C-alpha cells in the first residue's frame, strides 16, 4: 500500500515521512533522497540529475520511474510513504499503473503558505554526512555548523540557495496542483495544515489515515 505525501519544498514532508517510518513502521521512500544518493555516488543517473536538481527543476519522468521501479517493493503487507513523488500529473498516472500491486491508500497534502516556506528553506542546513536537518533560527544545532547527531559539518543544499528556492516553489505550484486534483477526484485527498509542531501535525496525519 502507498501513502502519497505531497507538500511544497519546506512543508515538512521529510520530517513527517521520518516520523511515520519511526512510529508507524511504514517505509519511507524519498525520491529526492534517492536522487541525492545517486549524485553523491556519481552514478550515470546522478550525473544526469545533479545540475537539474541544483537549479530546482524537475528531473525527467523516465529517471524517476527507473528509481521507483528499483525502490518500490511488491510486498503487499508493506506500507510505503512516498515522499516527493508524484510531482506532476504524468507521474501520478505512471504510479497508477503500478497500483494493481501497490494501491494508493491516501494522498496527504501538507499545506504551508509560500512566505513561510521561503523562511524555512533559506534557513535550512543539513548534515553532509547523515542528512539530519536543522534550521538556523527555529532548530539550530548545539554548535553552529556542526551536526548534533554525528559531529559532521552542516551544509546548505545548493537548491536551498535563494535563486533556486523561488524556481522550486514555482515548479511545485504549477505541477502539483493537478496531482492534488487527481487524488481529490479519486476521493483520496486529505489536506493537513503544515503549520504547528511536528508532533501535532503527525497526530493529525495519523488521524486522517485511520479514518481513510
Ligand atoms: P526534494 O528533496 O523532494 O525536495 O527533491 C529535491 C530535488 O530532486 C527536486 O527539486 C527535483 O530536482 C528532484 N526530484 C525529487 N523528486 C522528484 C520527482 N518526483 N520528479 C522530478 N524530480 C524530482
């Protein structure tokens, strides 16, 4: 079973996907993380995706499908949280072709205003080693620039730089609205406000999933 988690960059998708994996035993599959792994490892996919990702644009649907096919299992008992996919209507339709084995149970939309998203993204810092996320104002590390978890250096993702942020938000707005409409038409759409503490938002998500 698949739970599609949709939210603009900075809406807190990754945090909620981590919480769902940790507390509910679901498996998180983040297409952004999978792509970053390819970039780090210098694979052919990574080389193709790196510049596109740095600009904040979308990597091709073919590359994403190849990643999905490798990463998405066929274990009928497993619940997978899809973080970052589908990002456009074509990807939602591609996903529907795999749904015979892996049906989408719900599309959870974490909704956050653009102004708040820009504040969140521009202050985000991530550990270059373990990927833990911090924020210079709202969730700073104990020692500036150093990861609390593993002691490695914190970095700013190239796509969190100001020039990429507005591209990413524009790309999101344009491409993702049809995805939300698509799941709304199928009766699977659940809106959750992305403002509030991660714990409170998590409880709301569990609430809507329980009811679906
Ligand atoms: P994220 O970590 O989800 O913000 O993804 C980071 C970047 O990876 C995006 O800005 C895109 O360049 C790329 N990416 C991740 N998921 C997708 C997707 N489903 N389709 C196309 N590009 C993607």
